[in-house]
C-alpha cells in the first residue's frame, strides 16, 4: 500500500471547463435576465428586449461560466479523491 498522490496530469483546468460551460452559462443568464426584467414590470420598470437580454447574457456568461467551472473542478476533485 503506497501513500502516493493520484496522477492529475490529465485533469481539465478551470479555464477549459469554463470555456466548455460558457454556452450554457450565457444562455441561462440571458433567459434569467429576460424573465427578471419581465417581473420588474410590476414595479414600473421596463422589460429588456430579447436582443438586449442576449447581449446581457453574453456579458454575464463569462463570470457565471468561471464560477461554474470552479464548482465543477471542485466536484471532479472530490470524486477523484473518494475513488
């Protein structure tokens, strides 16, 4: 029985996970932004157009994808440590 660390040479870095998750994060951000502004009409604010929401999703998708990539990297590390 050896106490060696597992081989992590083939692991995906956070930035690569973020790139892969970016389309999902940007799409989710756009949809949620659109629906959020629809709900703000109840207090007198105007809703964003779908195009404005997509542009907002493209911008907000970057930090959301990075956060999702860090979260996914943590889950993968935890799963590999338990295996």
